[in-house]
């Protein structure tokens, strides 16, 4: 039963995108948990950094689909190498969003972010930076990164105050 709600259009789009991505994941609990955690970290960092509504929306959408290529990469290459995820993901995103009401500009930015979410140089925008930080944080949790690895990321890659604080709170305390 549907109940009338005051949920904003963008909030509902994110909810529907989450549902679509969960379905796309075909029950792979690791993939589902991973993208939900990255989304939660990205949403939190973006909100704390005061992103405008449109940038926050694109960031959250990109966080939900950032690893869309993992199933294909496992099948095609036998692994989920980050560079192959970027290559395949950028293509998959455009197809995945073709049945949504996201604008072409939004889809292109999301595809760009997915196609670069393992590239730490030439970071183009705060949404891109936050996606890197959120994905790193979740990967560090999942893979138990060393203290040295985390400190290096904080020193060389992490740029947002909120990302630095979350990463330090979660991984270095």
C-alpha cells in the first residue's frame, strides 16, 4: 500500500536507484553492503561539507552505482581490478540510467565519476573527491588497511575536512 509522503523528488530518486541497484546486484550481499556503505559515507561527507543540492544528489547517485562493473569484471576478467571497473563501469552506467528520469547531464557526470573512482590524480570536483574518500574508507574497513596506508591516504589524497575526520575516527582510533 502506498502512503502519501512529503519525500522530496531527489530523495525518492535516490531510493528508487538504491532499489534498482540492489536488484541489479542479484543477491550479492558483499556488493550490496559495499555500495550502501560507500553511499552512507559519501552522503555524510557531502552533507558535512555543505554541498549544494544538485552536487549532493549526483554524488549520492554515483556512490550507489560506483561498482556497477564488478559483476561483469568478475565474469570477464576473473577479478575486480579498479582500472577495469572504471572502463566497464562508465559504459554500464549509461545503459543502467537509460530507463530513469535522470537528465543526460546528470548521467554523464555520474558516468564520469564511476569511470574515475579509482583515479587519484586530476580530481575534477568536490563530488569526485568525496567519492574517492568514501570508497577508500569502506575499502580500508573491508580489507583492514595498515595504519601506514591510511596515514598516507590522509596526507596525500584526502582533501575534505569531514573525510579526514571520519577516516581518522574510524580507522586510527
